[in-house]
């Protein structure tokens, strides 16, 4: 089992020197309560929960600045056809497999034990990326391509400049809809997205999740979500993705059906339990490398 233990968290803290990455309030958790699980099944999301200290938020963003250019962005990925390309410049959603700080965040018990309550005892983290949303930029309503092909759970961690005008918007209840927004002709219009979702789930609501820097919330992989940064500063957030080990993880090179899949096998991290399927490439905690 590769889950992050208390000893592992302490060792990671020593590597950072005196920087306290995780909030004491994150603490240990036994997972989700029955009431939370019922709410998750109904609404498709839960939170918010504490995770990072202010110093940890700052440090995480500093690490991002140092490493982000070492990962293959979406526009490059669309032109890549050689499996070796992702060895030289990894997939932008594989950051947790190469950067120790991001690995430690993706494996923290405050996240993992809650995800285990949803997915079961065996869980992999297959994706982690740190996204910068410039002022004025809209990210259309969508379901992540990967979670349209295998089920799972996503976690949104607020870092810098998270406020009501820049946070992630989720369509509460939309995880129960089989089709993504684009099947209804929806892109970035909130009214159209709400009408489409309510045509299948009448109680749907758009929720700009009130997450603050250092906090996180959990949402179903098939939840409709999007964002529009109408604030005054670029927003930075981390999104991590989890699934059961029997999900065959692949790298998409485009966003609309039909999906083209890259030949490379992306690295995944076993964060809880065992891998009984053996269909993914598992890696252990990175030892430095791209963090420096």
C-alpha cells in the first residue's frame, strides 16, 4: 500500500525544511459519515475541508512555477504520437508522479480516506495537475474526458486567488446524467447548462463552491463543471483524480468524441489498498527530480 502515513508526512516536511505544508485542522479522518455519503449520492459533491496551511499554499505555488514547463501541455499533447514523448515531457495530469510535494498532497489521508469511503478500499490517484486560470478566461461546462470513459472521483484544492468570482462551478445533481453538456449543445452559457441539466434532473443547481485557499472539496467524476474567472487576479488550483485500480487509465489527446488515445501508459499511484487488476503502470513516491 502506497498511502501517505504520518511518518511519510513528517519525512516530507523535513525535506521542505520548516515549511508546514498541511494544516493541523486537516488531521486524521475515518472517512465520510453515512449522512455525507447520502449527500454525495444525491448532490454529487462534498466539502469544503481544510488541507494546506497558508505557507503550504505559497510553497505549492512556488513549486508549480519551477516545474510546470517540464510537463506537456494540452496543445502539445494533441500533436504527440510517440510513447517516448511522455517520458521526456510527461502528461500535464501526471504531476503527482514526478513532483514529491504534489504526490504528498494527492496521498494525504484527509483526501484519501474520504475517497475510499466512496470508491472502496482499493484506490489509485491517476491524475494531478495545477491549473492557472487567467482573468477573464472561461472553461466551458464539461465532464473530464477520462471520467466519461471510467468512473472516479475528483478533488479541487484551492490555492491562490480563490473567491466566488473565480472558483469552480459545479452543476449539483448532474453526475446522474449519462451525457456530458456537449450532448445538449451546451458550452459556456450557464442558463443553457442549467436548463439542460434540469431536463434530466429537475432539482439541479449551479453552485460556485465557496472554497478558500488551502481548502478542498470532492466531486463525482461525471459531474458537470466549469469556471469563469471574473475576478481581478489569475486563479491557481490543484485538481487530483482517483479511481479504482481496475480502471484502465489512458491519456486523451483531444476533448470531443471520438477520443484519440495516446500510446503511452501514464503513471498512477496506489494511494489505498491493493492493485488486484494489474492494468495500470504504478509508480512510487518521486525522490526529487522535477521538483528541483
